């Protein structure tokens, strides 16, 4: 079987403009012999008319011409076809003008009288620049189409999420409302077992409502626009702890706070990350025996081009084999059934951190507590690591 011939690359198209007709014709003949498709004109107006009829890869124009200079021709030509690559021809005494032409859009220049060994590399570079420009334009057009498609998909997902939320809440609200009315009307007359069933219906409906709310929060975090700025992390964390202590009836754990470097990030989103991690640590540290104070450690350090933060508890820990599953939505590991939550908090943490270009991971051992770490890339974070003494709250 005969081999299939490779696809041939179309030769580059050159438009040569020079008011010296013999020079222009000689240049056309020479470059055509080196594989170029060449069209020549002795005047700028005729060249512009040629550009309006068809496309070219490179415009090779004399710099000094009557009526319209090479710079003026180049500007007019680029207005017709912005992808065109311009090269100017000039004599030794006009190099400064050639530099001006390059500021106007030319990519290179060649000196008269020509040497073929000099002009061929210049044209080769010009053709390659044109190819890269076209590739870049195609890539940008593709990216714009992709961005438009993603925006449309996000709008559809947002509408779908709102619709699902509304459609699910309507029967749930009815279920909660009617079961509450039923409990008020006949609850006292029901036997204990039936009253338990009714309470179970109400609790299940409320649990479903909480899951819908959590799902909507998770969806919102994936779509919200990042608004980054300087964040004072130490003040942010102390605010989160103060709110948590004020909202808890049970005695809070002891908080040991180490260094918390400032970062550039989305402040409200970063606050959500710390709120979820600290709340998670407090919940899993609350089951310690009487007399043994629970401790939550919080800190961070600069590590190369990132800042790494951690939140550590002394709760029951988890099997290291389950570390990756922790960040899946609605996943509750074995042993966590008695701890309140909906299994979405860590998923939100991961989504926020990833949107900042960082990563989050966890380490633990059964009965030895757990530590959650996340990194945030920072320009100029500085080499090496730093550490400050812990402060107890």
C-alpha cells in the first residue's frame, strides 16, 4: 500500500509595494522562486485595493514613497487586516524612520540594497509571527466561546438550583406546617410511640430543609465572584471565635492561636473557611470526658510562595484512609453520627480554597485528634518558614 502523502502547508502570501518598478519586479521574481506567492504594486493605493480583495500574510513596503509613506500605508493596511504582518524596506540613512515604522506596527525592517541571505530570515520570522497571531486569535475566540458557554451553563444551573430549592421547599413547608398543627391538636392525646413518630416526621422535614440550605450555600460558593484584597487573618479568626463562643451554651474549648500571617484573598470567603474549620474542630472536641479541657489550635506559616494555615482539634480523629472522602458533599464518616452537621461544611472549605488556587488536606489518627490544613498562593510570600508563640484564649 502506498504511503499517504503528508498534508502540504500553503505557501505564504506576500504583498510587495515599491515605487521603483524594476526593483519591485525583481524582488517579486526572486521571492516567488523561494516558495512565496507574491503580488507586487508600485503604489500605495493599488496595494490597499489589493488588500481589500484578498488576504495576505506579509506586507513588504518601501519606507519612502511619493503620495503615501510606508508608515501611512502600514497603518491603513492594518486597519483593513489587523492580522497582517508589516516589514519595511529602507536605506542606511533612514534607520531612525524604520524604528518609527516599527512603533507604528511593523515587526521588522530590511536595508537596501538587499542581500538575499538577509531578507529571507526576516520574511521567515514575519510569516511565523503571522501564524502565531492567527493561532492566538483562534485561541482567544475559542476561549471567548467557552467563557460564554460556561456563563450560560452557570445561569442554567443557578436557575435549576433555585427551581429545585423552591419545588422541594413547598412540600416540606406543608409537611412541617401540617405536622405541627397535628401535634398541637391531637399530640397530647396520642400514645408515646405515636407522638415519637410525629416528632420523627418533623425532625426529618427540618433535616431536609437544612440540607437544601446547605446545598444552596455550596452552589453559591462555586459561582460567587472573588473580590480579593489584604486580609488581616488574626483579627478575622478572633472574630470567628468570638461569634462561636457567644452562640454556644456549652463551655467553649481552649483556643491556642499561633502566628496568622496576613494574606491577599477574598475576606468573606476566607472567613467562611475558618468558621467552618473552627466550628468543626469545636464540635469534635466537645465529647471529651469531664475534667479534661478540649483544645483547638489555630496557626499558619509562610512556606515559599504560599501561606499554609491549620486548625487542629483533640477529638476522636478519623481513619487516614478516609482523608480524601472528608471533602465530599454530604459524607458523614463512621463515628460522626452523633455530631450535628450536614456534611457540606468541608466541601465548602475545599471549593473556596481551590477557587483561590490553593489546596486543603487533613491528617489524623483514631483517638488522636485531627488537623486540617489549607494553602493560599501569595506573590512574594517570602522564602522559608516562620513561627510565633501560641496565645491562649
